[in-house]
């Protein structure tokens, strides 16, 4: 084990710079300790824990209906998927069959969330690389999606729409109409994303060949989501172990073999198109029926361990739930995608410039509260 | 060959840069595309979605009657301890003692607007209001009593 | 050539000079008074101009980003920048404990003074120029590169690693981009045969150099615009500031008025390089003249020369702002690649082409 004092040692010509916890491009309170030689990065050490809120421990004292709301605050950009994962774990324990309508609604909401999350990521990537304008173009479309969320779920970011057995409320009567409008708008505007950023020569230079992560490394660091798929690892839970209504839709798992920042960028851009296509397939085929299965007022799970995983916008979120038969969970553990994805950062950033580190962090698409929980 | 590649790079680079400038230039000369909402100037016309979760409110009818029976289902459902219900014993006209609500304390500063209390309420006594301008100068003002003074339980609600 | 207005900037200046001569018998006193008046009016003009440029930049950025921009203080938000300045005035000008206090406080002044010095040889209107120095082009390119000393001073004295990184980046950047700026200026010096900015403007009486000089001058113009964007540290070349990488680069530790002076010098620099580009390539205050079209040329002369000058300058300022709000930032090594592998070889070949053109008399 490395002693704390060892970390501060520098070699001749090196110096340490602290990036964060307050820094424009760490997107939160991540603290990176960087050993630099000139502009070249010798070593990066992420320091975590600045936003630890003990969500896992707190959940042990909450009932099975109540602990779901807190997961919206982990990866707040894919709050729906986080809630869904918890709901799925509870349903696994209850052995309750979720109505078909609820499944489709969950899938629709999850894909809308993925779209909005990827749009925010796209804007922030531009921002981190110094192009401020794309951020506002991304927010224009994201705002439209957020209004749909507000209309149906009642909140824009931390929706808390999933409950064990289905969803909290039925879809808003205008949901289909508005979603179709938003889809048309997004399809109209996606080419602008390519014009202003993807095709730009400066952007290509900043991202191509930067932050390379090989397939083997991606697997051994436990990377998931678009980051691993950009290195050629097939890891889409929606394909490997379909949940909700993902077995009813046709979509591609986007794979790239580049492994660099540009590949990660392209994978996410293509995923946006896939999300649009998934929503298009489902929006006209929402089955009639209940939006929620009947569950008891006080939920008690049988003794045992339950594990469910979903594909959030950033990767695989696993919910490990231990029940001792009481009304609240005995132990909950979230396997959050950002924590594992971040662990590859020191490997990728070695030998890069400071500017590259910013590009790498942007394309990992970190959400800091998800790392600490 | 080298020259061809060299100038090819320059040509491609300038083309991609000009494409980007064309887009931003388009928006510069088309102010109609501006998305800004001028809050608070548009406060009069601003309409929140009808399911928007701004705060918990307890609707009262014209006779100052509410539907809250004081069953404390919302208090149990709340994950943050936002709601505290203080009950009292009330003597009914037929002489029986019944549990009735005294004060419904709602801590707005703790509330995460998760809607679980509204879902849990068996008599639809509380709903989510659409107001969102909650900022005040003193934290104490965020502690609210939802049942109005002198209000009663509505007839026929048990 | 008759100007539209009876009163022009040059006639104002002349009548002021005559009035002063009548007032004081002593030549020395006249000269000193004139210098003081010119200095004060120049400072006031540049401060007001940078207010306007700040407002313009925010509005341009906002419109490109589908926003409204400042719209609360004053009509259409035009006084926002005044409000911001007042705020900065009242802020405490912090000096870090371990900073080199003398250099730390000196750096913003060096930045502002050097950028104001460069304004001297610029002709704002017909016969209206502070100092028509005979080596104008040389003066501009040498004085403007003193800015880097201010940046290095600020970065070094702040005792902050981010500041130091920003300053070092800026040093490498300005030193290398100075070369292609010089080479693209030389191509016009070769064509006009003079280093004086007044002579260069007068040599464009029958057409601006960008039209007369064929493609080589157009290339020189583009190289100049790119290199001067880098020279004044604006995005996509804002290595020294690089908000997302170095928080604020060399002025991370500055606050209050000292910070405002960096902003002031940035906007004055922006104006200066645009004015130089307008003077050298687009004829400065010279109206649009085409060869022997007498009627057309006279019609153009009716537009005041100061309008021509500021119109051209602000067009170039707008283009530089357009760059900033469209492009991502380059990386340090890519920035140097661009200079040494592309701009410098191109402008070197370009100078040879221009020289051949000038000797053979192929230009108009």
C-alpha cells in the first residue's frame, strides 16, 4: 500500500497542480492532483468524496417506496434510469408483473432522458474545448425534452416518476403530440451539431488520438457505456439483458474501435440517433391498460439478494439489494458507471497535455455526484 | 504529392471552419431564433405545467373546510421528515371523541417535491401546487402550516 | 475631393491649433498643451471605445448563441458595461500574500500602456493622425509585442502555477505569431514602398491593396487576421487564459480594477489590430475608389473619411468576434504547428510573390 506521503513526492522538473474541487472543467467537485512536467502530464490522481451524501446508508432506513427518490440525485442527468433500476430490483423481489403500458412508458422516458443527457454532454464537450456556442444549441433541444418531462412527471430533472410496479402517474394527454414535435425538432437540428463541432478541424485535432483506451484496458478498468463501446467492448445492457420494453424495439448497439476521444464522441452522437429511432417505434404503439401494478401499501421483500442493472446514459448501473424481510432494505449497493469510468482517467491521461485532460474528462462524460453517491 | 496533401489539408480545414461560421452567422442574422424567456417580465403569461410540483398545498373550499383526516399516511410516506401532523381529540355533536387534525406542519426547506405524500394520501387532502417562487429572507418563513385557522374537516370524509 | 461636411476632424484639429497659437506666444507651451489634450482625449476615447466593444462582444455572442444578451441596464442593456465597471471599481484589489507585489501591481499598467501606445500612428480620418511616424509599420509591430512582457510579468508575479502556465504559453505564442504578422505587413510595405502608415493609406487612392494586389495580398490579409487574433490572445488562440484548462490563466489572481485593466487592454488591442488591418489592407480612411471611375469616386468621397475608417475597423472586429464565438480552442502544440508549419511558410512564399509582383509592376 502506498503511504500518503509518497503521493506528494515529485521528481526533478516535476510540479504538482491541483485541478479542482473548484475548477471550470471538472463539472463538479472532483479533485484531480496532476503531476506535470511543463505542460505534459506525468500522473493524475483523482481525489473523491467531496460530494458524498451517503445515499446507500440512508436508504437502509427508508421504505422500499421511499428510497427510490434519492437515486435521482446520483446521476442527475439520467434520473429516470436510476429510478428504474431501483424499481426493477424491488419488483424482482416482489415478483410482480409490470403492466405492458408501464414498461413502454418507462422505455420512452428512459430514452428521452438519454437524449437530453447526451445533448447536455455534447454542449459541455464543446464548452470544455473552448467553443461556447454549441452549449446553447444543445440546450435549445434539451429544453424541449425537459418540458415534456415537466408535463408528464411534474419535475424537470429529478422526476421520481418510477414506483415499484410501474410508473407514478399516467402519461399526460398531450405527451404523444409533444414528443413527436420534439423528435421532428431534434432531427431537424442534429445536422447543426455536426456542422458546428463534429466536422470542425480544430475539434478533430483536439480529440483524434487523444486519450486512447484499448479494448483490454476498457474491460479491466470496468468501463461501461459509450466509453467502453468506443473501445469496441459490447456492453449495452439494453441488448445483452433486455429490460422493460427494449425487447420490443429494433436498435443497433453502436460500437467503435477507435478508443480515443473522437470515437467516444462519435458513439454518443450515433446513440442520439438510435434513441430517436427507439422513441419513434414506441410512440405510436403505447398499449392501453394500467400504468401501475397493484402492490401492497407497505412493501416487504422476501429474505434474499436482488440485483438488477440498467443502461444509463453513462453506462451500466447495478442495484444490489439485500433484504432481511423487513420493510426497509438491509443493504443497498449501487454499482455506478461513473466511478469505474473515472478509474480509467489516470491511465488515459498519462503523457497528455493539460488541454487533452480536459478533452478526456469531457468525453468520459462525468457526473460527479454519481461517483461519490 | 506532398504539396497536394499540404494544400488539401488547408482546403479541408478552411472549409470546415467556414461551415461552422456559416451556422453561427445564420443565427446572428436571424434574431427570430432567439430562445430567451424574459423572466420575470413574462410572469403574467407564464403558465406552469398542470402537474408541475412546486410545493404541497391543502385545498380548502368556500366553507373553509379541508379533506385531511389526520391519518398521517403522508408523514410516514415522506422520506425527509418534511411533514409533521399534530392531532387533537375533538368531541363530535353525538358525544363521541374523534381524532382530528390540529396543525399540518410542512417544512418547505426540507421538501424534495417527490410527490410521495400526495400519492399516499387516501382522501386526496393534499395536492401539489404550481408556485415556484419560494425564496424568502428568513428560513423560518419556509415552515408552513397548511390547514387554515378555524378550518374543519369536510362532511363525509373519513 | 470635397468632403460632405464642412467640419471634419482635421479642420477641428487645425482650428484648435490656430486658437492655441493665438493664445500662447511660446511654441513650447502650445506643444505641451496639445500633447496633454491629445493624451487625455485619447484615453477617454479608448476607454469609451472599449466600453462599446465590451457591449458589442456580449451582444454578438448572445445573438450567435440564440440569446438576448444584456438587456436590463439602460436601453437594450447598453449601460450594463458601465454598471460592471462600477462594480469592479468598488471591489477590493486583492494582492496574494506571496506574490511579487511590485511586479504584480505593475503588470496591468504595462498591458494598458503598451496597447494605448500602438494607437499613435493610426490615421482615424483624412489628415487626422496623432503621429505620422516615418517607420509606422515597424513601430506598430515592435511596440505591440511588448504586451507579452506584461503577461509574463503578471503570470510570474502571481505566484500561482496556473498563472505561470498561462504566461509561458502566451510567451511562446506571441513570439512565434509575431513572425507571420511581420511578413504579411512587409508584403504591403513592399507594394507601397513606405513604412509610414500615412503614405500607405495615400498609396491606396486608386483602390485598396486587397483589390489591387491580387491573390497574394488576400493571402497576406488572411494570415494577418489569423496571426493577430493569436497575438491579442483571443479565442480560438486564448492559450494564456484558457478558462477551461487554466481557470483564467495569467490573470487568475487579479481582482477589481487591476482585472478590469486587463480587459481594457484586451479590447484596445482588438481595436488596434483591426485598425491596422483596415489601414494596411483596406485603405484606412480612404473611400472606395476604383481606378478611373471619376463619378463613382466622387460619390464615394461624400461619405466622411472617419466613417470609412470605423466601418472597416468594426467589420474586422466583428469577424474576429465571430471566430471567438464559433471555434473550439487549439492545443498549445497545435497552435505552434499552425504557425510554423502553415502560416509562416505560406507568408514567406507570399512575400516572394508580392516582391516579384511589385518589381514587375503586375499590380494595378
